[in-house]
């Protein structure tokens, strides 16, 4: 029996059908990638599978007794809980068992019942078999693998950024060693070295996994099955991501050939009907052709989804020097980097490299003055006009629709112009009228990029802009950055995205202290 069986699944919002009468299975040992364009319904599928949302119809059946772990980045965390305490909760059942053993020994001291000793002995063997006394070693291995040292072991989770919390919650999920793990964009907020560690972890993970990711290199290394969500269907492919996409392309080509062949037959039949329907001698044949066309099972053409295009308007800079950073010391309480010195001339593009937690985002925010520097200075040229993309998907009011958000920011523009800009960024008319909180992470990112396009500038600063984006949208964004004639500072954990995009690189990791102060 499959670990998960889904059949007859249908889901839709307003006028948009996500999938209709879909079916697939998750087998033991399968590491299944979930792919599709932004808004195709990937995260909705996960919510249905985990019981957070109900479908319009369909059957979702898990094998009984399975332990299923889900990467919930919005999980409630007790106030004041530190990073290391939170990771220890992954073994809460073992700690409860240890407490019960202590209670049994205390009860034995009073009753001298051998049954209590036997029960305590059995539970002790269960602790040994579960590796209870290696818990601290396991936790330290994950802390090191995901780069959590930089956050601080005794740091309270409530004081962490969204990205830091996501990494800590991922670490706990990996420690729990469930039968099935469900991961939604696990590589967001991870740098290259920690993605490689996660790849190794998943490759050796003996359980089953379901993984949403737009990092296709990552998916290709950790999956052996793919489900593709597109145009109202869920299609399962065996093998790696690259093999799955080859099969998908072959099916699309075959479908196109069948569609074109059928269209030729239809056109030929229609011409015959038009020519012979009024003739007494051939009217029966014409009517027979009409009935044939009415009964024909029509082949749909391969569909094309709304493709994003970006263009960041440029205003001239009057200065040869765009940015000067001199002995800049950054951090919230104590420095997280050695003092930073660098400069940028007009038109230069710089890629910030370094592991997550090294201080890339903190450095950017200090350069911008979003957080005060602890020392030194950063000075833009007098003619610099900065346009900043913050990786956190946070809104002043997430009940607003994208169109309302745009109207509030640009009240002088007609709604038609704003809708056109949203559509160009890949936000269709339906999603333009949905509350922002109902949009996927990729769709919210597109809205943020569309807002950036409304502001002419000569200096783009982009902090992890590819998080949540599908491949087509990433390619469109890369082209827009590449052709932008002004300055660019970009942070991205996807080396394939930044390769060849910058004139120079700044390795922030080389400037980092060993650990951020707690």
C-alpha cells in the first residue's frame, strides 16, 4: 500500500481551477519533488495534504500510524524559547520517557514491585535504541550543517528574523526523523554550503519526502519522482527532475502534433460540410460529418501560462562614484562583521557572497541606514536614487489586494496602468484582486518587483529576490538586472542566478566574526 493515496482531487478559487479530478500516490522511499509555476497550487496542495485546507472534492488517505513532519514556518513557539531549547523539543517524547523512568524508580522505592523495575528496564532499552544519549551530538551536527551558529544558541526565537526562524524550524523537522517529511521551499534562506549539507542529508534520508522548490539543481539531486502542477492537472513522473522535464517536453510535443493533426481533420470536415450540406445528393454525408465532429474528443493545445517580464526604469546619475563604504561596522548590539570598506563606481554591479548569517542583509540595511551602523560610514553619491528589495514578505496590511497596494503607493496613476504593470509581472486579473495574504510566496514577490518597477532609479539593491520564484520568472528578472545601466548590489544563494551578473564580488563570509553575539 502507498504511504499516501490521492484520488479525485479538485480544487478551485473563484474562477481559477487549480486541479480537477487529480490522482497520484507517494510510495515508501520516494523523494517527490513538487513543481509548477507560481500560483499553480503547490502550497495549496501541501495545505490539503496536511489537513489545513479542504478540497472541493477528492480523497486523501495516509497509511495509518505514519509520522508525518511538515515544515511550518509559522509554527507557534512558546515565548522566550531559545534556539537550542527549541531543537531539543524534537526529542520531547524521549525526554517524557526519561521522566517516566524516574517516576517508576521512585514508585519502586516505595512499593518494591518488580513489575515497576521491568517496565523501567523496557523503557530504558527503548531510549537506548532511539539514540537518546546522542541527542546533543545530533543537534550540534544540524546546527553546524545549517549554519545556525551565527544566529546564536541562546538567542530567543521571537527576536529572530523570518529567515532565521525558518532555518531553525527546518533544523527541528530534520531532527524529528519522521516517516514522511514535507518541505516547502527549504533552500530559501540557505547559502550554497548549507544547501549542499541539506542535499547530503536528504540523499541519505531513508524515509519519504515531498519537496516544493524552485531550485531545480537542488531538486535534481534529492528527488527520484516529480509531480508537475500545470493547467489544472497533476502529472507524476518517475526519475530525477531533469528526466521528468524531458518527459514533460516530449508529452507536450506529442500533444501538439496530435492537436495539429486533429485541427487539420476538423478543418477538412468543416469545409466538406459547408460545401455539401445544401446538396441533396451529399447532405446525408455532410450531416454524418457534423455528428462525427460533435462526438469528437477534442485534443487541447499545450497551454501557455502568463509569463513575467521586468524592466527597471533608469534615471541618469551625475556622479562617477556611486557608493563609498569606509570602515563600516554593522550589527544590532555588537559587530557581526569586521569593519567593511569598499566602493562602487557608476554602473558597477556587485554580488555579495557568504553563508547565511554572515551578515549580508545586515550590511545592506546598514548601508541603507535602515539600521544604524556601529561605526564607520556609508555614503551614496548625491544623485543616487536607490530602489531596495527586502527579502521578507511583510506588508503593512496583508488584507489589501495587489491592486489596492499599488493604488495606495501610486495614487496619481490610473488603475488600468497598474493592472497592466501587475500583468506584466505575471499577476493575472484574478490574483490582482485577492488579498495579499492569499497569494503564494512567488506571487507576493512578483508584486514587490512590480512596485519596484514603478520607481525610476539608478541603484538597485536586491536581497534574495529569487526566493519563491519559478524558473521563467527568475530568467526574466535576471535579464532585467543585466540590462539595467545603473548600479546593482545583489544577494542570492543561487549561484546559477548570479553567475556572470556582477562586475565584482564581495565575500562577506571572509569578513565575518566566528559567531554573532547572543
